[in-house]
C-alpha cells in the first residue's frame, strides 16, 4: 500500500509537470532590480516590466500599432497638447505577503508613477539612486506640464509642446504603473528601497523570490485583467553560458532557452527534440567610442577605428549567418533609415587618418566586453579579440577588459569606458527610440548616450523630429541626424541580428517579439 501511494504521488507530480503548471526559462543574467524606472537594460525589462507590471498602452509588434492596456481608450486634443486616458475598471494589483491592496487601480496610481520620475520635489523622487534614465533622456520632466485627475478612472496629461513620440513612449517599460497605495505604505515605514526587491504591479505574474545569479520565481496573478496566465508558475533559471542554457533544455531543466549561440541554433534545427523560433530583431549591435576620452575626442581617430574594423569577418565568425550587417544606428526596416555607404574595411586609409590626427604610431586604449553571450553579442570574447586584432594592424594597442554585466552597465553609464561593445533594442518602431536615448544631450546626463557626445546641431535635429506628426518632415530631420552620426563616427555599427529562442516541442503559445520583449501570458509547456 505504501509503495502504491508513493507511485500515485509521483504520478500526480509528473502529471502537474506535463500539463505545464510551471514554465522554466533559461535566461542570461540577473536584473539589477525590479524597480523598472531605474534601469534600462532588456534584462530588467524582461524580468520586471513585462512580467510584474503593465503600462497605459502597449505596442503590438504584429500590427505595428499601439493598443489599449491599463487605458481602454485615449483622446488627443487638436493642438496635440492634451492626452486624456480612460482607465480600465476593476484592475487588481497583486497580493503578496508584504502587501494586500484594498482598492483597484485608479488615476492616483498613474499620477504617482509619473510624478515620482518627473517632479524633483516629489517625496519619492530621491528613492532611485540611479535616477530615471529613460525619463531623463527623453526630457519628460520638461515636456510634461501637468498631470491631472479628472475622476477615479480618468487622467489627463498636458504637454508644454506637441510631441509625436509621447504616446509610443508610454508603451516602454519605464512607463510602468505602480501602486500609490503600496508606495504610501512603504513611505510611512521608510522602506522606499523595497520597490527594487519587493515590487507590486498589475501584471500577469507576481514576484515570489529572487536569488541573484541563480533563480527568479514568479507566481501567476489569478486576478490579472488579461486573464489568468496559462502557467501557474514562471521560473527564470539564470544561466550566463548560452551553451549551458540549451543543454538545460535538452535535459528538461528548462523549457525555453533565450539568446542561444548561432551554432546552437543550427544544431537545434536538426534535432527533433528541440524547436527553434526566430524573427529579425528590431535592434542594433554596435561599438561605442567614448568621445570624452582622448584621443577618441578627435573625429579623425574615431573614423580611423571605424575603417580599421573588418565587419565581414566579424559577422561570419560571431553571428555565423544569424545577422545582417549594420551601417546605421537604425534597423533597415525603420522609416527614415539612412545607411552609411562609406563603411568599407580600409586599414590603409585608417592609418593615414591616425597620422593626420597626430598618432602615426597609434595609441593605447581599452575595449570593454561582457563575460557572457546574448542575442546582440553571441560571443563577446571572440568579438573583442577580432576588434583588438584589427586595431593592432593600424598600431592601436587595445587591452581587452571583461566586466560583469551589471557592473559594466553601471560604469559605462558613468562614462568610464573607452571602447564599448553594446547593443540597443527599440520598443515601439519609432526611430526616436534609438536617436534620443543614444545621441541626445539629455542622454549624456542619464548615461544612455554611450558615445558621450553632445552636439547642438545634432541635438536640435533630434528634438525637431519629435515636434510634428508628419512622417515625411520627421524623416528629413532624422536622416540629417544620421549623417552627422556617421560623419562623426560615434559608433562602429556591427549587426542587426535575428532573435531566436530554443524550446522543447511541448511549449505552446510562445511568440518571438522583434523588440526582445517577453510575454508569458499564454505560454505553457504541455
């Protein structure tokens, strides 16, 4: 009888697993924290913004349109200055052992979420030691004149000037809506730092536990307004090595592996026990050149490094057919895209430019890379060594430095790097989503401008491109901006990759998002 009961119990457990009650995802790195407004990496977006939180609007990648989320509908005034949002009724916040909400989402939560970022005098403003990089980069503090509560389910934003990017910005992770009631509870007990370790949102999953560099556990939010998630539990198994991530899928330890290496993708396509899902990523891998560090402050030096780079060899060895060559910050499918035609590998011309700049014998510098691979950088070590070898051919002596991802981001935002391997993924298809955070002067202060470049003409073009809804006029400004970026050689563009995941055949409901965002609501392992 005891044996039979044990076997029965095992059967029940296996039955629960086979019906996808828990979904385990092998992911590449730990988030910096769960207070999404403080952090800008896709790792943080995937771990917090797209699991725990929602925004007023979401961007539907399949239709290329903004769609309702916490806001069911919205209206824009004829002059483009007022945006009125009607909130969805009876949206429940998550319940945990540290917070029990007594009301549904209302206008107060929206106002709190934005005023916290935008008003320096707000009691919560100083709670983010890292600042608010996206809000600062996009200049929302100066753009938003007022946020008013019309009634319990209606909130109105008034802008200082018309801005064609305002609505798309509201679909980005940093625009997530927080609980004002939970914030008041924490403020009363002086626990504001709990936002980054004990988050509360309206999203499909609630955080249960987090062990840095090991595992994140989420529980399904049973009252989620979009319907109960298909998986009762979501587990992020943090696995920096992309090869190990795929091995864990083969072993049944994970059902999904994010960011596999190109060779792993090729092998998985031949394996009947695995499934590969891919789509072109709306992103650009690049090398940023810090224009505030000598001699990278000289345009001829930056142009020389750009010409010294053998992009074709890099793509063949690092991406192995899973990416196309980049010659602009913008992916080719972006409206207003303007490719740089003068990017051919030319070490002879590069040497001449260095001599002209006063460095006929080269100079010493550093190249920063992350330790583990990702979709935008499948093999950091190999990529760094290839660039190091290319620069050595023109006399530039570059030391390769491997820095842990969280530390690399922190120090790069502080401008400590010389040459930096980095990547940027858009959120909503708008070219401003690349140009403002990476090249606007305001982004220098927030740290997202990794080239550390602030030039009045370029800044004016980017700003002007936001002031009209006319696509043709905006394209003129953005194409002029791209010409300056190319001429100044602020980046060495690398690649526009495919984004791929490897799953078991039992996984259903997963859709690869070209922006790298993760929606686990309808995903399960049968």
